[in-house]
């Protein structure tokens, strides 16, 4: 059972692309908009969570102050 041990082919040399100044500016602008979108999404999640917690606390306070065992007939 001797399988030939072949060496893997050599990787092709990497070719890098040099971006122009317009392409670099477009990339930077795109990154800024992505960052602003993420920050806006985080603020939205925080605000929604905070408001829901405040609403739930208000409901809990109103239920705690309600009379227990009263039945209206």
C-alpha cells in the first residue's frame, strides 16, 4: 500500500490591487455610513428596551397598589 506522496502545488503569487484615491475615498465614505447605521441601530435598540422597561415598571407599580381580593358585584 504505497501511495505516492505528492507535494501540493505551490501557491500562485498573490497579486494585490492598488486602489485609486477615488476608490479609497468611496471605501471610507461607505465605512462611515455603515458605522452610522450600526450606531443608529444600537440607539434604537437601547431606546426601545429602556421604554419597555419603564412601561413594565409602571404596570408593576399599578398592580402592586391595586386592592387585592375585591370583587365587584
